[in-house]
């Protein structure tokens, strides 16, 4: 039987990050995933500044950012009106490109096995891992990073607590200008116009030479509106957000529309010896809130930088060690932030109550004031620069007595 210190079950974002970090640290580990190259998958498609900051702590930011597209500036709009132009801190990158960029950083000392982890017999000392190929592996620790696949977790005696079924639905597609070479904006976030539309926003951002669109709505998967969008995406989007074309100009939707629902859940019964869960294997997040990749990076960074080195330095792999990771204050704070933001954005979008209506208009007014202030500051700075240039080119005459 093959012997190692760590087996990583799943080579998506969380598992690939863990394999790269642990391999660089010289740990004996194996990555088990059926795909030699991670396939296209409609999941996270951009990183913001806060997520990039956490990614830098893993040491993997540079190869990811080289493969991503920086927007530089993000326009904010609603009701057909441009509200604000913000400095951009987003990097557009398709999920499979992101995962494969990180896989490229996995060093040669990490063996990658193209199979699936089918079962784990866990104990406080060694874990017996059974692969789909029939091979058995003995390891001190198993990192479960197989995303939404619940089969392995059920075999480990873990459960699933559903917090919000079909909490949100994300639609992804490419947007192209219909009557000119390019859009006037580097990136754009356009917010829903009516509560009854149940649409949070559409965000447009560059990925290489393509303008990618992510549209977030709060509907059921059997809603006829989704079928209408698939059949006639441009017309349906124009009815949903009639003011959008005022900002974008005429547009076309190219290629297929991808639709992904998001169920919010958390895995229960996780305090067991020898097995630790990260990423979506532990809990999911709402893609509309934009916290999913940040949660993954936080899980992996805390586990690989702070806990695994200490765990391997002492005997055993008891449940007390595993529990310390789940109770980590930095990790717990980010998970709480992710959950709060998911429900707050949903209520801010669709709740009809007076309090939420007031919050919506307050947010709109605040962004409008911020945009006006930024515009005025920009004009003032530009005026001062023009004055300095004129003074440098035409210095004032100074009488000799005043020199």
C-alpha cells in the first residue's frame, strides 16, 4: 500500500491551491482528481481586490494574475443613468483558466493521480483511502476538496444542512457591441430597476478580448422566465433592464447562455479525526455576493500556512486538531461575512418592506453622491495640473528687487 502524509481529494480550486502550497512547503502529498486538465465549468469568473489580497498569502497570485484581465475602471449605473466611475480592482478569469493556472504551480514532488477518492476509513492515526481504480493509500490526513460531490462525505458519516435552496441563480454569457468596435466602459455594474424583476445586477467585465456578462436573479429553476432568456436572451435582458442600453449602446449576446443555481448549505458532523473539509465541500456561498473564491482562499491559506505544519510536527491526527481549524477566528469571520452578505443582498434586492425600500434608495443616493464627489475631485485635480503646466511654461515675471 502506498504511504504518504496527505491525500487531497479533488483538484478544483481548493484542492489545486492546497496541492501547490503543500508541495512548495515540501510536504509528502498526493492529489487525486479524474481530470488531467480541468474542464470548462461555469463558476467564479473574476477576482476582486479583497480576494486577490487573500490569494497573495498563498503565494499563488502572480501566475493567476498573469492569466487574468484587469479592468482598470468600473462604471456603476442604474435606471439608465451613470452613477459613478470607480477605480477598478477586478481581474476577469474563467474558472477553468484559474484552476489550470494554479495547477501549473504544483511542483513535481506532488504526485497527481487521475482517479476519484471513493471511500475513507478514518482514525486518529492513519487514514485508509480507497480510489476508484481499486488502489489503497495510507495517509496521516485527508483533505476533502471535492466541491459539491456529497457521496464521500456521506460515507464518512457527515450530513448536509440546507440553509437556502436555490438561493440565487447566475446566468453567464458574452456581450458584444452591435454597432461599434468596443463598449465605452472598461467594466460595468448595472443594478436592477424594479423589485418585482427579482434581479440584483448584471456585471460586465473583460476576459481577454471578450466582454463577459454575469447576471444575478432570485427565481426558481422552474420559472418560465429562464426558458425565455435561453430562447431570446437579448430581448429578455432588454425587458428586464430597459435602461441598460442607454449605457452600453446596442448590444448582441453571443454564444450559449449558461445558468447555475446556488444552494446554500453547510456540512455537519465534520469534527472527525484525520479528515478536514475545505471550500464547497464544507459549505457553499452565493455567487452574487462575490465571496466564494475569497472563502476558498481563506480556507486553504489558514489550513496550509498555519495548521498542517503544526499537525505534522506532532503525533496523531485527532479530532481536536481538526476542530482547531474549523474554529480558526480568521476563517470563521470570513465564513460569517460570506453568509451575511448573501442574505443581505437578497433582501436588498427583492424584499418589499419599507425598511428595505429605504435601504435601496439610500444606497442609490450614497453611490450617486460618491460618484459626484469623485467627479468633482477629478475636475479639481485636472484644473490644478493645467495651472501648474501653464505656470511652468510661462513663469511670472519677478522684479529684481523682489528676488
